[in-house]
C-alpha cells in the first residue's frame, strides 16, 4: 500500500536516498568515462548534483513503497577500451560498490561521534541501512538491475534471452517485492552486513574514546 512517511521520517530518509542514488549513478558514469566512454560526461552526469541523477517519481516511490529508481546513466559499451564484457562488468559493479563505500563511511561517521549531533544517529543509521539494501538489491540478476548485466557478461554467448527478459523485468521485480520473496531472500545478506557495519562503528568508537 502506498503511504508517504511522516515529515520526520522523510527528513531522515532523504539524505540517505539522495546520497545513495547520486553516488550510485555517478560511479557508473565515472568508471565508464575512465574506460573510454564519454557519454555520461557529455550529458552532464559526472556531477554530485542530485538533480542530475534523482528521478522525482522514483524518489516518491522510494519514500512511499520502498521501491524506486534514479535516472539511469547513459552508457555506450562500444566506446570501451579493451574487452567490452569486462568493461560492462566493471561499470555495473561500480554502482553497488559506491553504496557499500557510503555505508562504510556512515559506520565510520557513527564511530567518530555523528550520533551526538541532532538527529545524527537516525540519519547515519538510515544511510548505512539504505545503502546496504541498494547495493545488495542492485546485484540481483534480474533486468534491469546491475546484476543482470554482470550475469549476461559472465555467461558464454550473447544471452539474448536475458536482454529480452528486460521488457518484463520491472513487473517481475514488483511481483517479487510485494510477495515478500525478495525481502525474505535478501534479509540473509543485508542483516549480517548491517550488523557488521554497526560493529565497525562500535570498534571505532572504542578506539577514539
């Protein structure tokens, strides 16, 4: 059911969502640019400006139902230097890796005392939580998620069936989400990662105290 969060919940979630989506898409574009594809740069996507990356409808959906999207960074793999499949894998991994690094940064900030700031604890915990979810979720091998592109490049042959499946990928994702299947599966990965990062925060706090 669609239900917008309260103003307080929105204020806590927005930094995590905006940072997570912005860095995710920026990472895709930066790696593609380093590999020889300037498409994202030419379209002004190599920027930390959230307006270049955040899709307003996708943002509202994330706030309301926990499922949304950003503006996909345009990539032309035919511009990549060297092996094209390797390039696609690296670009696809860049987004989830950026989310993991942001979650780690959140844990470090928590350990260094961000929880002492007004609303700092809730904001940083949401940054850790949401970015772990974004990283793991995007690695699912379901089109149009990053994991499907990685799978298509790892398997031999053209894997045209996987690209054809992209036409139905969003419907499949919605069904898996709203039936709770994805949540039940990913919980086994997300929860241990989240608690590991909270453990890192406690270690850092102990060291600096």
